[in-house]
C-alpha cells in the first residue's frame, strides 16, 4: 500500500527558532501533498495544498510567511515553521495523493512540535 | 457549505455491541465520503469509504450507510472490540488532485470489556 512518512516524529525547539518537517511518499509519486494541523482532541485543519514545482495554496487565515511549504520533488514536501512560538505547538500531519483522478489521500504518521 | 457535522462527540460501547456514528453534509458537490480511524499520536488511516451511487458498503465489521436525499451518512461498527477504541472522523471530498478533504469534528469511541 501507499506509504507516507514524516520526519521528525517529535521535535522540541526554542521560541524564535525555525523548524523543518519533512513529508515523503515512499512508494509512489505524489501529485499533490497536503499539510494539516491538529490541536488536542480536535479535528484536522487543512493548512495548505502543494503541488510539485509550484507555490503552495494556503487556506484562509494561515500565514504564508510563518509556515513555509516547499514541494521540491514528487516524493518530498517540507513544512518550515519560522520564528516558532509556543502557540505553534501542535500535531502536524501531511498527506499525499498519487493521481489527479484519485479521491484517496494517504496520511503520514504526524509530527509533534513543542515550542518552549 | 463546506461543513461536515459529526455526532456524537464521544461514545462508550460495551464489547460486542454496535457503535454508530453519524455525519451530515451540506455541499451536494461532494461525491466521496471516507471514514478515518486515528489512534493517539498517530496519523489518520482510511477505514472505509463510499460513493453516493450506493446506499451501503460493508467491509468486515464496518458498514457505511448513505442517505443521499437526507445528505447524511453513518458508520456502524458491529461486534465492537476494545481495539476499536480510537477517534473516528467522517469526511467528504470531490474528485480531483487538488480537491481537499473536509473532515467532521471527530468521535472518540471507547469500547469497554
């Protein structure tokens, strides 16, 4: 089956620093990747949609300059949280779609970010 | 228009019982309705999905019932087991690579022995 990995699984960083989260599709090429944020006991909130080689499309209310998304290849997308603050602490999840004519998204295992 | 409403927020079921989670949507353009299972600290995993051209889909102990006219769909877990204890999300989307998935608010299921 289609597998999506994320690295790191957990990260702790100091306030004001930047942290990068990687999302990789291991056995397929992802036409589109999605980044979600999930607060404790809450649903997934879509942050942005990215396609290889083009700029990400951000959801309303998501700061583009704060959450930098790079989709450099068909198997790798990165989310960089810049100048992180404690309120950025959250569970970040990526997903990937393998075909433009596919409904299904394959989700990564998530990354727990804690900003101290 | 893009909202998917889910209930109940939490559910406690005895082992062997039937767990039922309900969802309702508004956007009639949605044509794919998946259910995801999420364990604590993990990403969601697809459990079962249905298209609106059928009223029911069954996979093992999991069944989706779909009512297109009422714009409602539900997940039934038969013979619920403690290992089914997780958070379940209904969702809806449309065909197309860029189409996003709209998630329900989630139901935390606890199956007690």
